[in-house]
C-alpha cells in the first residue's frame, strides 16, 4: 500500500516539474532573466548557473496557475518570495 502512495507522489512530482512556470523576479537580461517570461518547465540549467550569485532564484519561478498568489506574496514583507525578490543580484 505504501508503494502505491510513493508511486503517486513521484508522479505528482514529475508533473509539477513539467508544469509551466513564470519568472516573477526583476529583469536581468545579462543573465537571461526577464520578468513574466513563461517556461514550459522549470529551467533547471538556468537556475543552477545562477545559484552561486542568487541562492534563492529558484523560488522566483512559480507555476502559472499560482501567479496572482505569488505576486501578493512578493509584496508582503518578510515572505520567502519577498526575500528572494529582494536578494542581491536581482538588478544590474
């Protein structure tokens, strides 16, 4: 029975990884980041290349269905999305 739950959880994770996401951070065209760019799936290669400078960059790629909620969270001081948005390196 636990095996079925695990398989289901793995399937949900795979679907989440392949879900369309939108970048909600600040523009940084030199690093390939443009606000409100939609990706078919989370751009892991791009995120990995920027993690050294911006450790929380991955948080700024949110599922399209959650865009409104994420933008409200960015505006609210102290939330993880707000802190990621304000993180060093967000603007050139």
